[in-house]
C-alpha cells in the first residue's frame, strides 16, 4: 500500500488555483442514509439518499488581485465549483481529482489573526455533488 504525505495538494475555487495560499484541506464525501424498513422486517434497512458533501479549506489571506480575497468575497451566499487533488500533478489513478459542483459558501471571515500571527480565513463549502476523475 502506498501512503502519501500531503505536501502539494491542488485546490481550485471558482476556476482560480489557490493551492499556494492553502495549508489545510478536508474533503468530506457523504451520502445520507434513508431508512426503507418495511413491515415484517426484523431489522432496519437503508438505502442511499442525497449527497451531503463539504470541503473545509484554511487559506493564508491575500488581498492581491486574483488571489484569495478577490476570489472568495463575491462567492458568499452563492454556489461555485471546487476542485481538490492530493497532488498538484496531473490527474491519474494515483492522483484522483474531486470536482464538487454547486458547492455553497455561506460565510467568509476576511480578517482573522492576533498580533504577529498570519492572517487566515477558514472556508466551508457545503452541498453540491462530487465527481471523481482518475484520468
């Protein structure tokens, strides 16, 4: 089994590559369980329902044009596309690409730090659907 150390993740938000400004990414792929237990059953049964996905990203804030703030600020209250790959290299079977379409961004904290700390912004994109590509 090949294991990896995440050192070069690729992150695109709204068609803008922001990988070099991020230092943490968590992609959660979930399908809701819907109970379909019928009369006469001796145990609960379930089937898959809607996807309930999220992407959490920690960005080092940057107010330059075409960077973190310029990309993220207009997205609050809207949906966008987020793409995450474990490595910046080309998509492959060992470096899958996860595209989250219609991911909703409900909040953004443009300024967050204390004296002498790096200014950060934490984003949580929720909902949408995930498509995994390996080529």
